[in-house]
C-alpha cells in the first residue's frame, strides 16, 4: 500500500513514520511512504525561496496556500498509478475520521494526503483534484491544528495497523476485540508512598467470560 503526503514539511512527518511499527512496516515493504513538496512545483532559480502562499481574497488574517503547486504535487504522486486511489483533504468541517473509514482506506492502493498550512488551501485545488481521483474530506478530532501533517500521520497510523501482518496477528487490533482503556501488567502489586495498588481481582481469575464482561464495562465508561 502506498501513502503519498503532500506537505511543506516532509522531515516533520518522516521521523514519526520511520519509528516503531510504522517504520518496521516500511522496511518490510508492507507500506511505502512518499512525499511531494508543493514548493518543488513553483518556478524560480535553484536554491531560491519558492513562495507557495498569498493573501486571501476578501481580506482577513493569515495567508492561503496557492492551488496550482498543490495540484501539481498530487498529479506527480498519482502519475502512472492504477488501482483504487483516493485523495484525502483535511477540513475542521469535514466528516470525523473513524475506524470504519480506516478499514475502507486499507482496501486502497494509493492514498494521497494533502496537508494544508496557514489559513488553508485555495478551494479551487479541491475542485480540480476531484477530476483526478475520489476526494474524501475528513476532520481528525475536534481541535484545530497548525497544519494537516498531524491528521495525516494519524490516518497513516490507523490504516497501516489494519494491514495483514503489520501487528503480527489480527487479534492485536483493539477495535476488533473486546478491549478497554484500563490495562495492567506485572507486578501484581505496586507500592507507592505507603499505599498498595493491585491489579483488579477479575483479571487474575483466568475466567475469560468474566474478564470480557469487565472489559466491556470499562469500555463503555
């Protein structure tokens, strides 16, 4: 599976995508991650500063990313690609990204994640990108981020862990089994400032039905 990040800051993304499970998935070629920087699609002398933003029409604070550098970056990412392709556009007003969406994206061949910055990207870019591939608009959480890189990393992570062999076995995917946010490991008792903290008794019984019931209760709280 191939992920293509359209970003002005590939170095900020690659540190996370090269570590731990995601890094191993890349080394084992279960996924590939490539970057396209919109600045590379702006004309100018080599080594010069490539401007990719400008003031918004209608006034207002901040700057807006120009449409054409973004479009050209996506075009290059998808050039020669066949199979199921999707372009992800981030917006605070978009559909909240869910596990169901991650499952759907895991069936794609190429996923392009467009990471905006500043006040956003010229809306005409999205309109034109819809002529290249399916465009899905997502929000990742309710907060506003400085750029689209953090949501993009979250989506790559969520999708990758669903791919066969990435987590070792399907049972490791929490969403597909009964799991809770409350987890414990050894030792059975921890002493801290004259107090003892023990693992819940039900988890020490070995009674799977009771343990699943306990986890379900914790999951719904």
